[in-house]
C-alpha cells in the first residue's frame, strides 16, 4: 500500500513511502557511487593535511624573515654610522645639477655660446646635443641651423635654443634630430630627452658675426643665461669680436668658461700663441680672471669646487677627434643654476621674446617668467602697446620644452597661446613685439618713457654730451634712447672713456615696461657702456613733449639773460 502525507510549512512537499528493498536487489551502479564517495573523502582529507602543513611552513618562514630583518636592520645601522664618519667616494658622488626640485620640476641650466664667427659654436652644440662627432665638413652644425640661409652661409643669424639631458650618473642624454624636422618630430624628440633625464642643459646658440652683434647682446640680456661659454678657434686666435663678446659677458657679471676648438688642425706653435694671448687677456686689469687649463677629471672637480672664485676654466678640444670632449661634458653636468627666482610672488610677470602664428591655435608668444607662476587659462594684461596701454588677454595653454604643462614657474621659459579676453576684439601677431610683458591685473602696471641710470662709459672715441642717442639694451627691451640730462662730477656735462655719471634716458619710439635695478647696456658704433636703472618715471610722450617745451623755454631764457648780462657788463669786468 501507499500512504500520502501532506506537510504544510514554508514549502509544500509530497513523497511516497515504499516498501524496503532487499540486499540482493542492490544494483552495480549504487556500488560504484559508494566507491566514488569514499575516494572523494580521502582526497579531501589529504588536501586538508597538506594545507595545514603548508600553513605551518609559512609561519616558520615568516618568523625567519622577521629575524633576518632584525639582523639586517642592525647591520644597516652599523653601516650608516660608519658612513657618517667616512667621506663619500668620488664615484658615489652625484653631481649637484642632477637633482629634481621638491615639487618634481627639473633643473634647467642655461649656457650661452658666444665667440667669433667660424669659431665652431654651432658645431660644438651639435656634438653635445647629438652625441656624434663631426666629420669636419659641417655634419654636426647642419642639425642646428634653423634657416636655409644659415645652412648656405654656415653662419648663425638668430637666437636658437637646444637641449641635452643629464642622467643620474652624470652622463648626457642626446637627441640626434635635425632642426629642420617637422614640429611633431621635434616635440617627440624633446619629450624623450626630458623623460629620460633628471636635469636639462639649455645651450643658447648666438651669432658671431659683427653684423649680428645686437642679436648677440639681446640674447645675453634677454635669455637670462646662468653661464657663458666663450668659443675660440685655435687657428684663428683672439679676434676683435672675441674681445667684444668677452667684454659684454664681463659687464653683465656672467660666469664664463673658455673653450679652444679645432686643435686637431692647428699647428702646435699657433696653438701655444693662442693660449698665451687668451691667458694674457683674462689676467688683464679689465677682466681680472685667473685662467686654469683643464687637462683631466681632477681639474674639472677643482673648477667645480671653486666656482665662487675668479678661476676661469680653459678647455682645449676637437669636435672631430673627440679629444677633450669628456672634460667639457663633465664640467657642464656638474654645474648648477646660478640665478634665484621668486616663485612665491603673488603677481606674475612674463617677458615676451618671440611671437608666432600657429594654425589652429592662433597667436603664440614665447619668453621667460621672471616672477610668480603663470597658470593656464588665467586672465592677464598684455602691454605696453604703442600708446602705453595694457589690454586683457587669456593665456589658454602653456608648453615648456615642447611639452604641455599646466604651470610655468619663475625662471622657466615657455610658449603661451593667448587671445583677447574681449570677444569683439581680435589679437593680431603684428600688435605684439619683443619686450612686451604679461602681468597680473592686480599689480596695476604702468609704462614709462624716461628713466634714470648710473652708467659707466667703457669706450668712446671722443666725448658724450646731452642729447646723445644710443641703442639701449634693458633686459629684453632694445630701443634707441636719448641722454636728456647728464650729472657728472668731473669735467662738466661731457663724458669720456672710464667716466661715471647719473643720466636721464628717454625712449625715442615707444613706451616700455622697466624695473628699478635692471642692468642696461648702451652702444652706438664703437661706443659702449653699462649701467643700472635707479629711477623710473611713469610718464607718457604727451607729458614728455610738454616737459621738453618747458625745458627749451628755460634754456632760451637763460641764454637771453646771459647775453643781456654780457652786453651790460663792461669787457674788463667780464674777465673774457
């Protein structure tokens, strides 16, 4: 019989109660299932035992590791105590340049290459940045030239910057790419150098021909180099332009090192004569330097340790054979940035050096941030324009060393894409010129037409009087200015070579943005002089025109009074 039971609960279930099955009626399949279950149980037991054993081993290993760590910690403490007492070996020392700043920024050391034409400046830069020696026929410098006429004539006519990276061990990271590549290829090459380097050396290639002297002086005053490298051809010797460039570098108080190139093709007697002439000029009363010939790595370390003194290292090398190149690379990799910049200043100031018109982007300006931090998508004031005004602009994007960055700190060079902050106005490249600035609106910037400076006349063939006009280099600014007033304690209002005076300068073309304490250089033909800005007047051309009219009236009145006095007073009493 069958019995059906209904169980009411969470789930309704029904089952049938069947009579028991005899033992003889058990099928073979049921036996097989029992055997499988037994095997599974034995396997699980074995696995559990293995797991327990492995856990015991792990615990033993952890205890052993802890004991080993304690012993190693004691050994490290002992080694640290011993290392404090011992000086570090020369091999373990890391050059001071190859250090990243606390915020992850890379040190940027700027070295300006100056020297006479055909002395080998571009060739040396090509060897340092490319990592390959020259073939003696212009292979290295062909990768540096930026214009076709430079490659045709073999002479640099503009200011160009090239980078070389420095690793942790002090070795260079090269980029063997030509300057005539596309923009994308240049960007890729520079990014590879920066990503594989801990610091960067920017080599500024300047013109050596006398025709481009104003360009060279503008590069020395506007690019803010930390050091200068005077290149001298061993077969050419010391020339007129070599002395001119050395004088400008010394007037700007830029530390300098000398490099004598082409020693592989120069006779020994000519090389010795060039060396003697160079040492005599460096020891002269005008330079007051102590030349030091670098022969090996020990001499390089000596020069690096005595940078604050008057020691001037002199390198003798060849870019074709590679002789002496290792000493120069070791010296450059051991240098540190010399200038200090105000990163924490609230007001931003960005000096504009060049302007570009990029398709798809618009107007792009390049230059150096002198104070504060320039942030992308910030509103700044651009000026001064020809009328002395400042206009609001938007700094959209920033690129530093061809790498997009959100911020440009003080002392760093970058390129900024700008546009007018007012939608109805359009900003053109022709409106922006070299010497203009991007400043913070809160600083209330004002342009100036006239300023006072304490000057020193380095050379002049005759005398300098009032209304004398010369080209003034004041940072990035380059403009003709007139000496309106000369205050000199010596021989009246005339200045000669070696005289010092306080002079009131007045720009002739447009107003500029000038700071007190800026070093200036004025030149006109063979006339040269240096000075420092002591006072800035916030005036305009209208006020200056009124002042000049009043000054002319006063002078006329003084002349008339003098003539009347001479007429009234007898000749005997005049003392003529």
